[in-house]
C-alpha cells in the first residue's frame, strides 16, 4: 500500500495543472497556425482565379500578335530572297 502525503498530492495536482496549461497553449498555437494557413490558401485561391481570368483575356491577343509576327517574318524572308 502506498501512502500519499498531502504535499505530494498537491504537487501532483500542480504538475497536472502546469501540464494542462502547456498542452492548452500548444493547442491554441496550432489552431492559430491552422487558421493562418486556411486564410493564406483562400487568398491564394482568389489570386489564382484572378490570374486565370487575366490569362484567358490575354490568350486571344497573344494569338493575334503571334500571327502578325509570323506574317512579318514571312515578309522578311521574302525580302531577303529578293535582295
């Protein structure tokens, strides 16, 4: 049979309380990190959507410019051949 003194009983309670506080602080920190991560993911998702829309607008313009460049390159080749 083990005898527990009042002092050792109070020490055990204090140890439990300090451990509980440490675990609670750790969980609060992890919750904050999780919330920050979710916020950053949402912001990134919005930025990706905006950039996708901009890219969709630019693709037809780039196709037109590419065709114009090809026409100019062909004209330059013809002019070199003539000269």
